[in-house]
């Protein structure tokens, strides 16, 4: 599955520093707006401790983790919805991603200029939200103009669509993002073709200084209070620390470095995992001597759909799935012993795949 998260925020909030730490693609990081004009794309491995467990049990020739794409989108500014600061181009880049990672500056540093003159995470968040909302309103108004005449003529379908569009319009005009509207499936269908920017799921990344990584600060408190109603996750990261962690190649040295800050896991690992969960994704595994591999699927998918991410023939000719739980693999060590113990389940087309399932698919085309 091709999954993309777009990193957005005002200039000089730490987006490119964060992206550089996330991937081997080195975006230019500079103390001025628009240092990232073209969106940089990094393919990021999703950290999963279960792969290491399977590797130790199976001893495969190779191990393939699941991946996500992160796109570093150039800094938005006030007026982007009207084309300010190459706004149209940036907003088009956001339209192409599945989820938004909204980086908000929660640190004070006189050496790093702020486009608004002072550090205010609530103001920063609202600037971005307003620009995205204005762009969504523009899209909705255009569609309303097309649908309204048909709706007034008495067309039942158009009347429902018109009502749904009006709901979204009123919600956005009140300064709220489309994702926070309590919409129905019918409402969603009315705006599906518009690819609304503010309907995309979001994670807020609070970029704090090194001293605030464990204790937090007044900027973080203000941001968390402001987004409380959205029920959105706030991931606290120090991009400066993450940039240093990214330079470590030795796992033990990295662990020691994290320990110096009282951390057990990098903020980027937490962000990657949170992004994965935000998109309602789970992982299943295939395991054999040739390869151990992680596969990404949507939560709630049934076995044939899951098989289809390997190859469409697996879904078309699906017969059954042989399913092993990781705890049983750890206990019995080999597939042969798992079978002997009756711990390999045979599942049909209605089986809903669970996160962490180890699966073999039988099919006939």
C-alpha cells in the first residue's frame, strides 16, 4: 500500500530538521522561509520489534519491514490559500498525502527567526488551519454553485448533496476543520471528489528544546489545551535531539545517548508508529527461510484482501489462510511443532486479519 504523510508547518519550525532525521534524504535546512521548494520524499521504515523476534526464530535470507513515505512540504505562510508564498503549489502537495504531520514550534531561540515575530504555537497552528480551511471553502463553494441549480429543480439526489455541502461550508466558516464535523457516509460522499485538506487525519508534533523533552513547557501546554477538542494526538519531539540520534549507527551507542536524556525510544519512532495508527493500519507477517516480511493493511480487512497486497492472484484464487500467533511461534519455535500442538489455525474468506498475525495463503488461479 502506498501511504504518504505530509509534514507541514510555518517556516523555521523544524520541519526539515525533522525530515532529515526521519530519512536519509537530506532536505536543505536553513534559517529562512521556503528553503524546501520542491517536496522532499523519504521512504521510512516502520519500526517493529516483532520482525527481530521472527528473524531470530526463522533465520531468513532477508528481512523486509513495512514502509511509509514522508513528504517534507515547504513552509506555508499566511495568504497561501490566495497563492502567497507559492501557496497554490504547497497546498496541491498537501492534497496528495494521506495524513498530515503538523509541526508546531514550541521552543524559544533568538538565533532562529520566527515569521510572525514571536513564538506562539496557537497562532502558528491557526495560521495553517485557516489557510487550509479557506482552500476547502473555495472548493466547496465551486461545487455548491454546480449542484444548487439541480437541487432547486427538485432532484432528490442533488438536494441531499446540496444539504451535505452546506453542512461542511457552515462548519468551515466557523473556523473548524472538516475532520471535526460529525458527518455521515452520505455527507462524506458529497465531498469525496474534492479531496478536502482539513478532512485528512492529523498529528501535531510539538518541537521543543532539549531541556523540555521530558518536562514540557508553557508553549506545549498552550498547544495541548488548544487541540483538546479535536481529539488529535500531540507527539512531543526535540528535532535537535533527533538530528543527533540519526547520526548513530551503533544500536548500543544510540541507546546510551537516549538514556542520557531519560528516553527509552526516539521521538521519531513514536511519530512513525503514531502515523501508522492514525491511518488505521495494521501489520501482518509472512515468514519463511527465503524472507520474513511485514505487510501493511487496513484494520478490519478480511483474509482475501490481505492476501491481495502480496499479489492480486492470491485474492482472486483464495482458498484459505494458515494463521499463527507470534506468542505460539515463540513458544514452539518451529512451524512443524506449532502444527503438532494444534496452534496453526485454518481460516476462510470471512476471517478478519489481526495485527501481528503470521500468515500463509493457499490459493488456486
